[in-house]
């Protein structure tokens, strides 16, 4: 249903753009016949708005990874830098949350571990909405902050690090296990254990084999075949549930990628507040001097540059 809703919204967006362009075309024909400066100015303004929206929608075409359309789970961990690193972790949490809220995403804090003096040792929060993971996945890595430390009595310059992890939200609701009749083989046989004459003289025991996974479940403790079958199905679903959890954990580990330390030489982006102000992405070389807006969540320039660069690399493969 979530996928259907997202696709319906995308279709309505493109259809709306098509309708607006057709209306502008009709207006353009009218002013050719009867020139009107006011209508011409309105057409020009509307064309600029449509062009900007088209650019945003075209950019979404870069978000074509397997999980890009999903919501995201973001974790930030303090690295090298002591109290300053914990403070930097809290600053990054605020920046990403503000970015998410400005883009209409729903943010929910899932876990937080405060530092002893200030800041956060770690934090985890969800960013819910279409393409949240697609936009944020390039933010994973080590982020560096250079500034005069507010926690140092001598007010010396301090370099601190925080590690950002971005995961697609592959489902935090209870897993529903469905067993199709064609996927199982059911055998009945006589019970061999203790339980009296009825158990030993009727085919009350049940063995179920799940063909896709090869799991075999046997139940012969109940008095009737129906009861044994119901119990065997419960056991089978429980085992399939465990398999699903294990698979999700493996997928999460794959998406999380190799371990990246939050230390010198590993950073993907640096925010410098002293002796000058600069935000620089070391992968794309995109930079800007306005650090205040960046720390307030205005980081689209860096997110989009990284996504564009990754799309270009993929096209060369």
C-alpha cells in the first residue's frame, strides 16, 4: 500500500506538470494574438516554477537503487575527540533532523545515549517518507569538525569526529508469515511415544515439510491429527519467522557496509569553524563558506552533488 501510494503521487505530479504546460501553451497562443504584458509576466513566472519542479523530479530518477524509495534509519556515533566529539554528534543530529523536517519527512527519535559532560555518545532516529534513504545514504561515513573547543579552558583548537550510519527501513512492524498450501507436504503416521491406546493406534501424528526452505516439523503429542497439525503449523511459522529475522539482519549488515572508523584520514566531509568557516565534501570537492545554514539543515547542495557523482560513476561501469 505504501508503494502504491508513492507511485500514485508520482503519477499525479507528472500529470499535473503536463496539464500546467498545456495551459501555458494555450495562454502563449492567446498573447501572440492579443499581447498583454501582465499575462506574459505570469506565464514567465509559471514557466520558471515548472522548470524548477521538473529539475527536482528529474533528480529523483537518480534514486533508483533497490531500497532508495524507502524510509531511513540514521545512527550517529561520537568518534575521536572526547567531549567535543559528543557535542559534534548532537550538532549533526540536529542538522539532519532539521533537513528531514524541512523536506516534509517525519522524524522519530529511537535511541539516545547522552555524554557524561555534554552532547551525545550516540543517537538513532528514523526519517520516514518516500526516498528518505535514497537521499541520505550518501551521508554515511566519518564527519569531521574543526573549531575552538568550548570545553577547553585554554580555548584551543580541537578536531573531532562523528560516524554517520544510514540504513533503509526494511520493516519495523511485526513480520507476517504466510505459508502457502502448495509450499508444504503433510504426512501423517502413528505416534510412537507414550500417550495411550488412541495415540498409538491412529495416524494422529503429523509431519510437515516446507519445500522452499527444507524445514521439517513433526508433532505427535496431541490426541488428534487436527491438533497436531495446528501445533506443527505454529512451530513451522515460528521457524520461518526466525529465518526472516536472520535474513533481515544479514541484509542490514550488507547495506551498512564495511566498518568505517571515525578518526583522522577517514572523513567524507569537514566542517571548519576556525580559523575560517568552510564546509567541504572530500568526495566531490563541493564546498561553501556558510556553515551556519549547513548546521541548520541546509545541506541539499552536498547531498545532491554526491548523488549526481555516484550516478555518473555507475554509468561508467
